């Protein structure tokens, strides 16, 4: 005759297992909560620091500090998630925290050897960008074929915001060429096509007058007085004269647009036409 079921032992074992399970779940919950809290504190700290640095305007040191804060936020996110993962798998029976970190590092080395070299390449490139001060958050740059303002930098990627509202994410390892327009000055250059039959000396004087008027009215964005090149080139249907002016920061785009408008209005007033291509057709008979 079979022995009866020992319900007392089953209940006792179930109680012990339930207690361990609740304890492990509680530990996991605490780790997740603390990780989220730590990430929130890092985000709040970096955000406050960035806002204070922005009050200093285009100061290069302030821009470098903002860049460092964005990288610190990115690094902290990876570090917090990694440590939390190693702690969470400990209650699940996968070794101690230290052994988990060592194992994860070993797995990471294996992953790198199997094809994650691009990730390390992106991180190393990001470190060189930071240490060499190639560009900072807030700079207007052209990276490869993309132009925009650096909105953030992470360990692996650089975030570029265009004037159309697009956000371009560029892996740091794929950054080949960079043009930084946020230096001390940029050159505003306006090529003006003028008729061959017009008096070039008179046209040059008009261009110089309009450029000087603009300079006097907008000294805050103009770095130096404008210069008008007499004749920069000959086109098929026009004589090209060039107006150039040093602009503070990246204001050269604004200066170029404004000068074109002022020159067009003055040409209309003076009766000077801007040449355009024409086709003359001769009909037989």
C-alpha cells in the first residue's frame, strides 16, 4: 500500500521557495528602481549644467563643457544598465555580481572579435573628437555631405539637426570630413552678375555703397568692412562682380541673403538689369 502524501513537507518547501522568489523579485524591483533613479539624477544634473553653460553664449569653453555633459550622460546610461543587468541575473542563479561582470566582459570581447569592431571604432572616434575639440554641441558644421547644428554627442553617434527639422544620426567612425562654421568668422560671398554693356566702375561703386550701408546697420553680425572685387570673372552673358565680407559666427548665410535683396532693389532703382540666358532664333525668309 502506497504511503500517503506528506502535505506538510510540500507546504513547507513551497513556503520556502515562495519566500526566496518574493525576495528575488523584490531585489530585482529595487535594482530596477535604483537604476531608473540614478539615470534620472544623471539626466537632471547634466541638464542643469548644460542650461547654465548655455547662458555663456558661444564661449568655446562652454561649448566643450556641454559636449562633455552629453557624453557623460551617454556613458552613464551604458554603465548603469550594464551594472544593473549583472546584479539582476545574480538572484536568478547565474553566479555572483563580480563573476557576472567578468563573464559579461568576456562575452563582450568575444562579440567584438566576431564583428562588433565598428562599435569600438565609433567609440574611439568619439573620444578623439572630444579630446581634439574638433566640434562641440551647438556648432554649425558640415559632416560628410550633411550640414546642420550639433544637438548632442554620444559615445557612438553624433546627432545633427538640419534647418528643415531633420535629425541626422552619424556614427562617429563614419565621420570622414568636417567643416566647422562656428569659428571666429566666416566669409560671406555674393557673386553679382552684371551686364556687359553697363559701366563696371559705376556698378562697383553701387555695390560698395550698398555693402557699406549694410555693414553700418548690422555691425553686430559683421566682423569687418566689406570689399568689392572689380571683376572676378566673365560669364557667357554677364560680368561677375563679387562682394565679400567677414561675418561673425555663422551669420554669413544671413548676410548673403540680405545683400542679394539690397543689391536687387538698388539695381531696379538704377535701371541696371541682371543678365539671364537668352536664345535668339533666326527664321529663314
